[in-house]
């Protein structure tokens, strides 16, 4: 992931070309066609070595959804849906009479809370979502 706050379009292209060249020196092939660009300004098309890079409006980075408009509501909804899925997967265990309440609490803390809270430190919560 490259941020372009400190770089011009040409500097970013040069960085990508250098990364491709350096990776090839050690036997790795950087597939430009599988790389994406997310622009926060006008959508532009980039070509490097004659290969076009796809422009996207969002992508998943380290498990968090990043959007071009910086809106976190999609990511929050996604995490809540993942929480619901995690609880549904644990449903039979949580309802079992063979498992104590304290064990159920430990299960939820270990398997549900991390799913919901993943990436929350980067969320920008609006009043409507609070």
C-alpha cells in the first residue's frame, strides 16, 4: 500500500517500476494487472510497462475495508455482520446446558469481540452511527 500524500503521480509510478525491477532481481514477479489503484481525487488510469492498473473505489487492507470517500459506515456494518456470523456459528455451544455461563462469556470474549473490534481504532464514527 502506497499513500500519495507525499508523492506526485510520476514519483508513485517510479516507485512502482522500481519495486517491479527489484523484485525481478530476486526472482519474484510483480503482476501489475493484479494491482489496484484507489484515488481520492479524480479517477485516473495508470499504465506501467504497457500494463494498465485497475482503479477501484474500495479494497480490503489488513482485514479492514478502505473506501475512497473515507466513509467508515460500510466497514462498521461489515464488522457487525461478521459478528452476527460468529455468534451464529457459536449458537449451539452458547445454548448448550453442558457449558457454564462463565465459559460462554469467555467464548464470546475470545471469538466474537475480536471480530467486531478489528480495525476499530481507524474508524471515524458519525453521530448517526453512535
